[in-house]
């Protein structure tokens, strides 16, 4: 199980430890690019995470919302993650992800056919609308 601390854990270490990102470098990069927010404000990789905070992670076409329950700097098993965070992503965001996945499969994106053409991209954008 992960190591619990009294209130000091870096954002990049925490996101890596609870398996939101595969590597700490990817977590730090997401922070630097403004994809990680707390209270609608972008955070740096070195920002200290506190229990009770809600972290919003921009993941392509949707936003994942997690609430911090407890802190850890050590990577843990997937089954232990539930003790440290709650996934509180709104249903509208989950629907947005499902719609995006349906659109990608409808246009055969990711099935070994290579990148979508400019025409495919326009059709996908038209299909997705204001999402």
C-alpha cells in the first residue's frame, strides 16, 4: 500500500502514484501544459496536494474529475487507488467520452488505417458538433 503523509505531496508525484499517468514525467508535462487544474486554475508540478481537493484533468475530448481522499508518493496497485481518490467525473463528461469513442470507431480511427485524412477530420468534427 502507499505511504501516507501529513499533507505534503507534489502534484506530479501524486498523479503518478494514483495511476492517473503512466510516468511522473507525463504527469509533470500535463501540469506544465495547463491540463491539470484545481479551482479552475492551472497548477505546477511542484504544487502541494491536500486531501479534500478536487483535481480536474483535461484528457483530450473530456475532463476527468477526481477528489483527493488521502496522500501518497509511492506508486500503488490499481486496487489500492480507491483508498486515495474518488472519481467524481460528471455523467455529461462520461457521455462526451463515449460519444468521442463512438465517433472514432465509426471513422475507423485507430484500426491500423493510419491517420485520418483532412476530409475524415472535417467529417468527424461535423459529426461531433459543439462537443
